[in-house]
C-alpha cells in the first residue's frame, strides 16, 4: 500500500504543478513531485509504525 500511494502521488503532483501552479520548468516539477512522493512514503511509514506500537500496548 505504501508503494502504491507513492507511485500515485508522483503523477498527481506533476499534474498539479503543470496545470494549477503553471510551473513550466521540468526540473522544478521533477523535484517537487519526487519530494512529495518521498514525503508520502515516509509519512505512511511513520503512521504504520505508530499503529503497530499502539497494538503492542
């Protein structure tokens, strides 16, 4: 699930940058999209680890 969310996040953020924010630089769109995808991956991992800690307690 974590990887799927990451894969879906990348093109969605790319489209948001292209059409809503009107960013024309490919490098800027790449960096923003990759950062968002990595952020989703990390946040989901943190959420899962907290969820497992609560199950242990």
